[in-house]
C-alpha cells in the first residue's frame, strides 16, 4: 500500500530563503525536510532538478561561470559538505546540517517505495546501476526501478543522445538519479531535463556505487567529525588525492578572504556623527 501524495497546497509551499556560502545559495534544510521537498517537486509534476553541492562543487562554480546559471535554475541546492556547514555558522542564518547525497539516495528510495514513485538510474561505471537497482529493490520492497542506463563515457552521437532521452521518457520516472560526475551531471540535467520530463532529478556522484556496495561509507564518527573525505581518499587515492588537494587550497583561499574582510572592517574609519545627534 502506497502513502498518499502531498496535497497541491503543500507541493507549492515556499522554501526558506537561501543561505549564501561562498557565493552559492544553499537551502537551509535538514535531511528529513529535503525528502519532503523532493516529494513536493514530484507532486508538482513539472521538470525540475536540485543539486547536492559539496566543497568541490563550490570550487567548480567559482571556476566555471556557466554553473552559476545552473545553480540559479535549481529548485534548491543542498549543503553536502562539512566545511560549508561550518562556514555558515558565522552567518545570520546558519545551515542546520549537512545533507549528504549518499544518505539522501536511500531515504528518497524508501519514500519512493511508500509513495509508489518510479526511479530511474542513469550513469556510473558499467554494471553499477544494475547492482544498485538490485540492492535498493531488495532493501525497499515495493520500490519501482523504472529504468537503468549506462551510456559510454565518450560523447554520444545525436542518435544515441535522442535514444537515451526517449528511453527515459518512456520509463516515466518520477525521480532521476544521474551519476555522471561533477559538473558533467549537473550540466546534463540542466540541458536535457525539459525534454526528459522528469519531475525531480539530481546528480548523485558516487552514491550509486555506495548503494551497489562497491564502496563503504565512512564510520559515523568520521562523518560527524567532518573527515569522511579521509576515508574516501583511502578508497580511491589515485582519483581523489589531487581533487582533495585542490579543494583544500580553495578552502584556504576562502578562509583568507574572510579574514581579510574582517580586518578591513575592523580598521575602517568610523563615520562622523551627524550634527546635533545625541543632544
């Protein structure tokens, strides 16, 4: 038995104002609130996407101006990184918690199984999406995996691209998980979602590999301590070492920029009091 869908009123409920961290507008949502927000997108039924942005994606946004428009077109952006949440603590409105895509995929599939939503898995290395589909349907009885596709890593021909979009449309998914990597996945979604016609789409990175059991999540104490990246780097040192080094350099620049702004504000001249004021 499936749960009833959200009412049209709840589906159109506005989200809290975004919190800007290093130029990226993050939705101040908890993990549970995010699941409800995705539910609302599906209930609305219009093609839309959201983004799980970690520190690497924030760095890519600074390096690739086209991602700013993609961010602006998203229904909301989630803070999938401990450094982002920590930086927001200094703001008037902090972010409540990290919303990790590798946690979110399981909660969304659990909700999809209860709601009767259809899920499509797109991308990841060969065989991963199929393994993830089998693991997720075993874990959540009643979950409908409407389709699985793993296009080659090379650029697709026009015919291949059209066939892929037709496959997604024919599957009629409510939720599309794309595992093309950053920022390829976000770009693909923004460019193709209208034609694919999916109510809720998101780039999930390595989350399908976690779901398939190819990689293990870090222990909870590492996740809570903001050092899950160490565990991930030990799993894929060749691919992730240079990436995390670049992320660390970017984080250092952002912290230095904030420090310099604080020093400038502290030493700025105090404007003279208006004549007669205080009498």
